[in-house]
C-alpha cells in the first residue's frame, strides 16, 4: 500500500480526474456568476483545503526554512496559476466545457517545450510523437465545423 501512495502515476491520474471534475463543476458554477468572482471563491476554498491538509498531515514548515529562490519561484508559480485559473473560468463562461478543457490541456505540450528550453529536459522520439498527438487531439476536440 505504501508503494501505491508514493506512485507518481497514481497521483497524476487523480489529478487528471479532479481536473475533469473542476471543469464540470466550474461550468455549472459560473453560469450566473462573473468568472473573475468565481475564481476568487474557488481560490478561497483551495486555500482553506490546503491549510486543513497541512494541519492533518503534520506537514507545516516554518516559512523561514524556505530559501529565497524557492519563495521567488513559488510566488511566480502562484501568479501563473492565478492567471491560468482566471483565463480558464473566463473560457468556461464563454464556451463548452468539453471544448475548453482540451485546449487547456495544451499545457502538456507547453510544459514539454518549456522543460526542454528552460530545464534542459530531454524527451525521446516516441515522447514527442505523443506530445504531437496531444496537440492534434486538443485541436480536433475543440474544432467546431
């Protein structure tokens, strides 16, 4: 059981499942609400849930133990997350969830390219073929004739 809980594929699949529910719940939730205000509500809920999780798991860490570099990049990540959520909720307000979500998942393609350019990570030819298929699939799902 312990190896299952430390398995990154399990957590990645759970993340994908919760992301799918996010799209469905958000599409219904933004129906009669401004998308920016909906993002604000969602952020408060996430903040509270993360706080509870830290307390329950005993994973509190003194903020002073975090390096300045980590603070900088975590803050940049938070800003990027906020911008992503605001854009995502606006897209859901304006479009179909089944078409918005695949375009949002083009982030997989962007991560591969950014990881190559900025982190020096390398993918194999089969990996790049998968990235190309993800991009093509997102376009095909979002396409409306």
